[in-house]
C-alpha cells in the first residue's frame, strides 16, 4: 500500500492518480483535507506573470502544468461533478506611476528574453479591458495564458474524485513518525497505530520538514512563509473585475493581486512574511493589502468584506518544488511548492504517481529532486 502524508492539493492529486490506477492508497490528514495552504491560495495559474529572475529552471515545468490545467479541470469535473471555476480571461500586471512603468518595461524585456507570449498595453488599453482600473494606471502587461481556478473547489473536487476512485482518506489522523528500517521506509506511525507501506509520500506542505523519523539526509528544506488575504464581495452580476490583476511590483511590500471568482468573491493577496507557523492576521498586513489594492482599483472602497485569512506557503530553499525519490528507498517527496502549488498540481500528480507506479523518473521532474540540495555547487551550476 502507498501512504501519503498530507491531504492538501498535492497529496490528494497524487492519491487520485494512484487510486485511479487501481492501487491501494491511504491519505493521512492531520486536520481536514484541503484546509492547509490549499485553502488559503488565490488559485492563480500564472507562470508568465510570476516569472522571476533566478527561477528560470522552474518556468518550463510551470508552463507545462499551466497548459495541463484545463484538461485536469475537465477530468475532475467528470470524476467528481465539481466545477473548479477554471477561468481563462488572462492576467494583467499594471503600473501606476513612472517608476512602476520603468520597472514594468524592464520586466517586459526580461519576459521577452524568456520567449513569453505577452502583450504591452497603454493605460487606456488596460482600462478598455478592465474599466474599473484606476486612472493612474499608465501601462500594463497582458498575459492571455495565465489563468485561474478556485483552489477550495479544486480541493473539494480532488477529494471527491479520490474517494470515488477507491482511495482511503483518514482525516484527523496526524502522522507522528516515518518508520525506516535500514535505508528503507516501512510505513508510518500515527499515535499507537503503525501503518505499513511500500512507499510513503511526504505531501505535508509547510510542515514537511518537521515530521519525526525522516532521516537527516532526506529531510526536505521547507519552511512556512505566511500570507494574509482578504476576500471582498462583488455585486452579483456586475463584477468590478474579470481578469486576474497584479499591482505594481516595485515597492518593498509585496505586489498586491486580485483574483475575481465566479461566486462573486474578489480575493486580494497576499503578504509574504517570515513568521514561522504563526497564522494570525495583523492590522498592518491587511492595511497594506487594502491600501495597495485601493490605488489600483478604487472601487473596492464600497465592497463588503467577505472573509480574511492567512495561510502558510511551503517554501523550499530555492523556491522550487521538491519532487520524487530520495536517498531513502520508498520515501518520496511532493512538497516545497511555495507560491505555485495550485499551478503545479497536475505535473506533481502525474510525475510523482508515475514514479510510484512504474519507477520512472520523468526527465522534467529530475531537476526538482531533493538531491539537488546535496550536490556540490559546480555540479548544479
Ligand atoms: C496566501 C497564499 C496564496 C497562494 N496563492 C497561490 C496561487 O494563487 N497559486 C498557486 O499556485 N499557489 C498559491 N499558493 C501556494 C499554494 O497554496 C501551495 O503551494 C499549495 O497549496 C501546497 O499544497 P500542499 O498540498 O503541498 O500543502 P497544504 O495544502 O498545506 O497541505 C498539506 C497538508 O498536510 C497536512 N499535514 C501536515 N503535517 C501532517 C502530519 N504530520 N500528518 C498528517 N497530515 C499532516 C496539513 O494539515 C495539510 O492539510 C498560495 C499560498 C498562500 C499561503
């Protein structure tokens, strides 16, 4: 049997693939499945708009996953009956003043060196697409292929699809120890119960590093990175926004973004804070989000607040996911997805499941294995 530790989007998606292949699999989830970082996420599938210097290695994997999402969403709908609210209007990144505009031009040039398919818009053209954007918007970049889903619906759909395929989900069961004998994983311990497994997948998000029993050499370098979010409620039938919109990225505070959902919620995120496992909301965090959001989209002033929350991104040392086998036989990673875990769910599920089912390490997964952190610097350069 396969055991998966953690019932977030990664654990559920891998479990679904394994169960659908007819293999016995159990997901052990300490709380309620889908209530970790997956619950907190904005659901953006934005490999282009979020491309960063020093993360070029991640771009092909992120682009591949983004391209797979529409099919993944269709497959989930067929398997679960749940629509994940896949939206393909695209993403707009706006500049508000001259400094922003210069910064955006610089990013646009950089994006072009990466061969990304983006369009430069004047402020007027940006407002033609999104009439409620502030008059101060002077320029924008439009990415037609950066889409979005509702991450909470995606988790619900995955849970239903996984169960329908015959997977076992045990919620409220924390894994207290990974059991290893010699250099091979033998199972896990949850309380007094030992559960034998031929392979154990660590999909425990921000908590992945701290699970007792993982040998030091196979401990994933993952830490929590807190993000506070706000949801406002848009007028029914008259949403203030249709695209995902990113604010300017120049200031020291993180770039604000908007993700409008079909149920009328307008998600605004997100802070980026090194606060350990703290998930408290702060006046300063929410104030900064709203202040920046108001500058780009003044119409939010009138909108009722629907919800506020914070979640923990599972950030790895190099911000890329940690996937596949480790130096311990049968111990497999699916963690460290940082701010891209929703985007990367389809490739994570397919590549990790393929390894578990056939022993095949896909070429696209190899650069993201745990051993990249152990290799000498010359070898990885
Ligand atoms: C504010 C915010 C906004 C984000 N926006 C986006 C976005 O727009 N697009 C995007 O792609 N990504 C986004 N992300 C990132 C994304 O949410 C994560 O990368 C993704 O959800 C990680 O999924 P996961 O399954 O690895 O982890 P999680 O969803 O955190 O699931 C891990 C699960 O493991 C369980 N667990 C932990 N320890 C144990 C144990 N010992 N035993 C049993 N169970 C255990 C936890 O309870 C949890 O349910 C965002 C994250 C945040 C915080």
